[in-house]
C-alpha cells in the first residue's frame, strides 16, 4: 500500500484546488458541500535537487522522481462522526491515509476585521478536529463494548485492553488529539490496530485570499497549531494552481507581481514527506536514474523489494555510495577505483541519499 496524505477540511475550504495544484489532475470544484463525494487520488512528485544533479552526471534517457500519494477527501461537516452528510464515508477514507493535510479557508475578505477572521480560522479548525476526536471515541467505544464482558469475567488481556481504552477515551474527551499523547507500548498497539485518526500527523494549511498571502500568520493560530504538534503553512491555493498552469518565464513574472520568492507547494510536499518519516534513495541502472521513497530504518533487503520482488527474492548484496561521495568524484567508475563504494548485506539500514546498485541471482 502506497504511503499517502489525505487532504481534509470543511466544505469549500479549497481542498480540491490544492489537490489540483499538487497533482495537476483536473477535479470537480464547486461552491457547495459534497461536490467531492468520492476521493480523488493522485501522485505528487517529490522535488529533489539531488536527482537533477545525478542526471547531469548520468545523462539518462529516463529520469524518474519519487512520488507521494495524495487523496482529496470531501468536506467534513459538524456531526460527521454520527454519519451526518456523508460523514461515515469520509471518515473511513481518512482512516486509510497515513498523514493529514488540513485545509482551512480564510479567503472571504468581506467578513469583519482580520482579527475576527483569525478567530474564525481557529473555530473552523476546531470543528474538524472535534469531529475527528468524536470519531475516534466512537471507534474506541465500539471496541470497548466488544471486550467488556470478557474483561469483567477476569480475562487478563481483555482487562488490560479495557484499561487502555478507558484511558484513551478520557484523554480524547478532554479535547486532545492522540498524537499529542506520550503513549506507552500497549497503547500504541491498540491505536495501530484500530487505525485511529487523531494519532496521524497533520499539517494545517491556511488557504488565504491572494491579496493576503504575505500577511504574517497570527500568534493565536501558531499557538493553536503548536499545541496540537502541527506545523502551519499560509498559501493561496487558487494562485498556486494558476502558477502551475504557466510556463517558467510567466511564472516568475507572476511571482514577482504577488511578492512571492517561491511557491508554497514544495514546502507542503517536504512537510508531508517528513511527517511520514520518509527518506530518499537512488538507483542508476541502464538508461534510467530514479529516486525512491522508503520509511526511515528500511533495510537493504526491504529496499530491494521496493524496486522489484525478483531482486528481493534473489538478493545477494548491495553496493552503496552516498550522494555526496559521488558528487565529489563525479563518476561511479572513479568512485569504485578510489574505494568509495562499499558492499553491504540485507540488514544494512538505508540512509537518505544512498545510491544503490543491487546484486541478485536471476
């Protein structure tokens, strides 16, 4: 299963516009709730300058970046955890993703003062977070009802699980997200098994009016995000999408017009990559130079399976050189002659920037 980020938020927050900007996939965007009933799924390239530098050395016919899956989930409404609107369907999609991009709309300049809109931003964020909390409480309560009789009869495992569930429910009832909890091993196992939503890492994306994108993010919003262990990014999703439609020269003119040094999309992608705990390794084989995403602490054997199952089945060894070492000598042949490369077995832990050449039996 591909590692994925789910885009969520209230209806009309700009989720689908951000999705289009990230993926360049055209999707339905309408100004009423539930225009996105089924989730749109796309792949976003991980922008990595190292891949471009490797291409300058290897001159490949095919240059392939790593991709991250992103899913645009329809807007949540108050009462979604009870099935209001299409709540059950939407929440089930969120349980399947690995990290969350929470889009908060802040582009209606006609609503009161800037301070009034800042308060409204936090209220919008809290509406969604409360639905996620209530959805997790419902999941835990359902699990609790299934094991309660066993626990009361003295079955040790059920009794211990019940104590953990009660503790998690109490924490959620206080308005907390599970990712802010310093959980013990037994709690983590239950959270993982039940696929709870509030344990997932989240980034807040403040979707602003194009004339307001350079305004400093207010401290109140920063504090709100920090208390929930989430970064917050300010963008104009509409502008970001329009920029993707331009050629490079037009894009630079457009950015200067709006006072933008760079677009926000690379930062959103990088934050998403970090939230998922992903690193990048590279392969240079034949006519293709390629980047791959894997979880941190992935072994060489597991990385081989990522490339091809036959490589994993016939794994013999892997030749490793770091990106920095290859850049220093400018050639794989020279690197081998100078002893920069090393041969490792299947338990070698892949590091970010490693360049792999796999040896395997056919």
